[in-house]
DNA sequence: CCGTCACTAGACAGATCTGTCTAGTGACTC
DNA sequence: GAGTCACTAGACAGATCTGTCTAGTGACGG
C-alpha cells in the first residue's frame, strides 16, 4: 500500500533517511526531533502522524541499519562456495562496511549504550545479534567443528572487537585484522571425529566433559 | 591537601561515588545533576564548587573507572611469572570484572557512545585504551612474537568483544571464552626466528612484506 | 568572640526537548 | 465542483536540564 511512483520521496522516507544520518552520526539522545524534521524538510506533525513517537522512529532507524547489514553479509556469502569461505566471508563483508567512509562503530552497540537496559532498542539489537550468532553457529556446524557454539562465540568477539576498534581507535585496518584472527581460530578449532581422531586442536583443548 | 581523617566522607567523595553508581548503571545523558546530588546527599552548589560542571564530574567518574581497571590488571599480573602467563592474566583479570555482579559493559565504550566524537570523554577513553594496547604489545614483545603489534590488536578485539557480549547478550561466560580464544591466538602466532626457523604459524602467515 | 570554611536548602533563569493542536495548502478523484 | 488525503508552518504546553545565586548553618581555630 501507499506505493509512491513519482520521483519525490514521501515524508516517511525522508524522515527515515534524516534519522539514519543524524542518529548514526551524532547519537540518538543528542539529536532532537527538531533537527530531524529540519534535515528531512518535513513538518513536525508529519513525523508524529507517520511514526507516532521518537522512540518508534529510532526503532525504524535501527531496523533499517540491521537489514542493511544482513543484506550485505548475505550478498557476500552468496559468492562463497564452502562453509569455511562463508565464515570468513562474514568478516570480509564486515571489512567492506568498516572501511567505508563515515563508519562510526556498530549502531546497535551505540544505541544500546544510550538506552535503558530493557528498551525496544535493546530488543532490536538483541534480535540482530541473535541472527548473526545463529549464522556463525550454523556455518561452524556445516564445517564440522566439534563445538560450533563456542567457536561462533569467539568469532563474534572478533567481529564486535573490530567494529569497536574502528570507532574508538580509528583503526581502519581492524576488519582485515579480525579476518586474519578468525582464520587462525578456524584452523585451530577441533573437528568432530568421524571415525578416528581428527586433528585435536593445538593449544588447550576439551572443556570439562 | 584536604585530607579527611574523620569517618564522614567529604562532599567531593560522596559526589564521585554517586556519579560512579548512577552514570554507570543508567547512562550519562539520562542521569541529571539533580539525581546525582540527591543520591549523594549533597547540595547542588557543592557540586559546582568542587567539580565546576557536569562534564568535569563525568571526567572524574571515567578516570576513577579507568584507574580501577588498571589497578585490577596490575594486581593480577604481579602474581604471574612468564610473559605468556601475564598476557593471559589480562584476560583473567577481565573475567573477574565481567563475572562480578552489576557489570554492564565497558564504561568507556558506553560513555563514548553517548558523547560527541572529540569530547573530553573520548580523550580519557583513548588514553585508557592506549594504556591497555601498550601493555599487550609490550608483553607480546617479551614473549618473542614476530609481530607483537598485530597480536596485541587481535587480543584487544577479544577483550572488547567479551565485554560487549556481557552487556548485550548477558553472556556471563564471555570472559573465560575470550581467554581460551586468546590462548589459541598465542599458540598460533609466529615467533621471531633467532637462528633457524621457529614454528611458522599454522593457518595463513606472513603479511605482505 | 569572631572570622573562616565547607557545606546546605532551594529559588530562579534560560535553554531545550517531546508531543499536541490549529489552520491552511495543493493535488488528485469522483 | 466537492471531498479526501498527505502534508506544511508554527504556536503552544509541560516537563526537564544545567548552571547561578542568595541566605544561612555549624564546626573549628586563634
């Protein structure tokens, strides 16, 4: 419904674009409604007619960010053949985003830092993180790792750590460095033994069984 | 100067304690001055006489948090003999903090997320991060790793990722998991070859030389 | 006894924020 | 031509925030 065929974007779209730009670049609490409507070139009543409240606009902004990230990762994974290449492909997709100009850290981490513990922001962030965690765990399972959950968790640390380093240390090579570290973890993680003993992980092994 | 011998803490101390508790638990922007002075049991004029502004009180809060973290790490490292044990000791010190009740993520990450890009908050966070990065790099150098800077960077990803997972996923075992991942990276990283060829890293090796 | 010092209690100013409400405009359809 | 729909412009209310200012209190030292 409400399909716009013409060239001029609707107030809803312009508001979302303005919110995306301002909330991501400057933070959610520090950007007021007036800034958003001014940047969108839209009346204040349009915002409250379409989104209802600032909180719901913030929710729409985060959903947009999340879907972009998921699309980007899925797009990269389509061109990867093996599960191992796809696991590393997650980090390559992230590197694309991290090295693009204007990257200022994970929008979910930043929004959650500004929000109360149990807000709708936390819920959206949690859903997105669960999606990524599930993706990593599934791929690790396909690879035949003995403990795909633990491996996915460690890979997730690298993923988050790299995003954080770009924001806090202006370390633009963090994505590539995280990919290298991920490759090391993949090479070292123990596989399930089908018949005999697959290579049993250098370093320390075996959780308490 | 201004040493208080008696039992009742000064307004300065009570303010800092209240700021520490409220800013860390609820965020900086969302906690107003009135909440802080009420919680400290102190008059508003006392705050502005001692700290001058909210921003400076926030700075004092972050300095306090940072010094506590550094003290905790240094204390653990004193009981570790080898450089490798000390590197892992950093993660063990972090695990202590991460599993203590009331941990809500890295205060620097959260404060930076709320602050403009170039504020005093960012400066304090940057200094603390540089300290940790330097510590990791120095220990990696002592261990004899061929590229201590890269290894320290990857360990830092794990460190930040674990803290983030505790906050965003309520993953209370993240600290221990990060320590295990760190051990794997340590075992796999190439050492400098003194005479012949030291074990040359499984997985992929060698940056473009 | 008197001055100093650290502090309290709270009114106040000025700014800013979210959200509501009124009035009106332009395009499109029946 | 009339009605509907999406939208604009901006005043307004009510709350909240930082920071200032006045007036006063109690302890302590010389």
